[in-house]
C-alpha cells in the first residue's frame, strides 16, 4: 500500500507527456519513454539484429514481434541495415526487407505496430 501511495504521488508530479516506469508482468518494464518514429525504428532494429525478442517487445506490438523469427541459431544477414524509405523505415538485407509500420504521435510516442516482410 505504501508503494502504491508513493507511485501515485510521483505520478501526480509528472507532466502529462512524461511516463513513469512501473514493473509489468514477470518484472518487465510496462511504461515506456515517449519515442520518436526514428527512435522506435532504431530500437526495434537493434533488438532484431541481436535476436532480442524482449527488447523488441518494449517498442513493438505483440503482433509485430510474433511475425518475425527471433531464433539466433537461424543466422543473420551480414548486410542487415535500417533504412528510411519513402514509406517509413525498413530493415533491409540481401533478398528482402522488413517494412516497419510505426504508429504514434508526439504525446504518447511511437511504436512498431506491425511489420510486412517482402522478398526479392
């Protein structure tokens, strides 16, 4: 009860666009900082490149994370890179791309809502 009271007092001191990080299920952080579209894309890219599903889930929907292979034993393209395209951001590699569908605004921040995989 004391922790809840401290959280409520701290939350009331935050401006409307700030976020408070609280533990989520199984100790995972629940609230996120307000990210720009580019920051969300970069964080997702780094998580994907490192096969880190948990880190990706901090900046992406469960649907987006669930569409990709996160198994480090499956290997990784040596030329994996994040590129800004006319339609947003994409993780590109030899033979294809993962197009990031990023949604959000300056108040609640951006996250990767979905991904679309294309192959050459």
